[in-house]
């Protein structure tokens, strides 16, 4: 909790969202070392087969806003790196400028291994994959992205863990939207800084 309200983080968040900010969510996200594609596994018939990248855990192309269901203001996602985050262990990839295109259609992922909790993905034909940029971080560094930014990450094919603390902030003017297919409740939100004049969430004071 002290990290989510660290002055150096909130200074940047307030520069973007303004003085009144709600802490929507925070959690650790880890990609642990897995078998390398060159390794082999045995199937149920005890026959060896090569393991490919297509069978390792990954994160599909998506937008955070589709998952969180927030309107009236942006969602900012902070990735605070606890480990070095590099290409080999599944670094964040983004499509620059994609947050300006609004919400894109999502569907259920067809490739197995998607780590997103509801298995959502943006169809790849809607993603300008050739414009993807990786965002490597050293432990202790952070990146921030808009909730509409299209992003993903590949499998961790290294022998090093990739772990980060993900923190999501919204301005107090934002509010949760209704989605009959995915009811949401935000009982654990807190006021990160400033004053909440709207009370759109079940927030606790700082």
C-alpha cells in the first residue's frame, strides 16, 4: 500500500489525472520461468514432443478498459518492475498511439495459454503488430500506460522470473459501467490523493 501511494509515483499520476485520484486496484503479476521451446515434454502416451512458444503462457493483445469497465475518465496502469523485464522473459509490448482509436472489439482467445483472466483478446488483424514497441525495464523502474492502449506480452522463454506490481488509478470523476456479461464491484478502492467529491466507488479515505 505504501508503494501505491509513494510520492514519486503519485507525482506522475497527478500530472496526468489531476489532483484527485482513486486507487482502483493493485496486484502482483508474475511470469515464472518455463521450459524452453527447445526442450521436450511427454504427452499422455509417454511420447516426447517439442514444446513451442505457442504452448507457453502469454498475454494476448488487449485493452485494460475492456476488462475494467470504467467511463467518465481514463484508467492508468503502472507497471512497477520488481525484476528486470526484458524481451527474453516476456516484456510488455505496446502499439504506440493505439489509445487514440477508442475501444476495439475483443473476443475469446483462440490460442491456448492466454493469462488474461477472461481469456480476452483483440483479433490480430485489428492490431498493427508491425508497429509494436517493447518496453524493457530494470528492477525499480516503472512504465505507465493508458487503459485504451493496445498491449500484450510474449511467453517467458528465459530462466528468470518476470514480476511486477501493477497499480491502476482513475480520477475521482470516473465511474464503473454496467455490463450484464461481467458484473463488477470495486469494494476495495481507496482515495490515493486529493478529495473525492463524486463517490462513484465504495472508496475508503486515505
